[in-house]
């Protein structure tokens, strides 16, 4: 890593970031005291939070393998977090060495860490951009240099759409929908209060308790299904994250993430 790149001008360690909290929950080392403190507070609010995160990672693996099995060989993972073990590029390349992956995240640590980690991997790049600016993502040289928008791609939005307002979410999805070719696969996981309203209420209260905190909006199954307009939901539709496919069955009756995948028509 070039010394001039560290720290990035917009990098802060005193404020928690969802990507680094997620890294902490998965046992990673690319997190700071503020992230660990937030992670522990969120676990206190919902003791099952870590299990839900791990189920979300299992869902990612299943969805990527499903996409590759459907003929998709290129992926854009937006709000990707840190590219730690068993992330998109490892899963996709294991399924098909010809796959290409672009990670997109607004955290500068993700960009710098990812670029260093993946420096020798020509099939995978990391770019810093915000989901709220889809045009910036679609036009980014790191994206256009690796992704062919005339061919089907996997569009991964795991654990990120709940940080957008309703208007933002539908506008972003409409723009991304118009950019992808038929046969592309949209994959979403999303916070919900459907199973445990009180627990999710505590979770959101903690998440928004610090200055500059991310604001999360849990949504219902019906609301999340509407994100798939223009895509045909694949079996079993929008389901609890640990029950999306038979291989993921198990866990408790309570859950905090809906998950689904759909194919662009």
C-alpha cells in the first residue's frame, strides 16, 4: 500500500461504520474501538444479531452460486463491506474462474484495504462510491473496465437498502434496473421488524444513538417484494434469511432479515 494513500482524507476511526461493525461480527480484524463498541451494543439489543449476520453470509454464498449456475459470470456487490473470508469474489471464482467481481462501498477503509488485498487479482476490483449515487457507480472506470452491461450480471445489495429512504430506494433500484441486461439477477437482504418488532426497535435505537450514525429503516416483506419490480422472484421468493433455500433451514423462529433474489425480465 502506498503511504500516500493512508489514511484516506475522509477516513474516521472515531465513528462506527456498518462495514466495520459487520467485519467485527464476522471475526475480522479491520475494525476499530467505535465499531466494536457499536457491535456489542447492537448484540445487547438483539442477542441473535451475530447469528443473523452469519445467516446473511450463508445467503450470499447460496445466491452467488445460484447466479453462477444460471450463467452469470460478473457481479457488482454494492455496500459490500470489507472483502474478508468467504466473500463474493472467492465464492464466484470457486464456482467459475472466469467470474469478475466489483465491490462498491462508501467506506474509504474498504477501498484502501480491498485494493491492497486484491492488488494481484485482475478479476476483482474495489471502488469507493455511494449507493445513493447510482450514476457514479455505473460510470466509474473500475466498474466499466470489468463489467459488460450488455450481458447478465449479479447485482448484490445485501444489508444496504435499509439505509435508504423509500424515495431513494425506489429511485436507485429503477436506475440500476434500467442498466442491467435481461437475465441479470438482483439479490437483496434487508432489515425487518416483522418477526420481532420490539427487538428491532431496540436495534434501530442503538444504531442511531451516535452522531453521524447511519439511519436504518426496517421494512415489511411486502415492501421488500416491491423492490423486485421488473424481476421475477425465484423460489422461495422473499424469505427469512436463514430459510431462503433448503440448505439454510434452521435457526430460531425469530429473524431480522428478509432475503430474496429475482431475475431481470
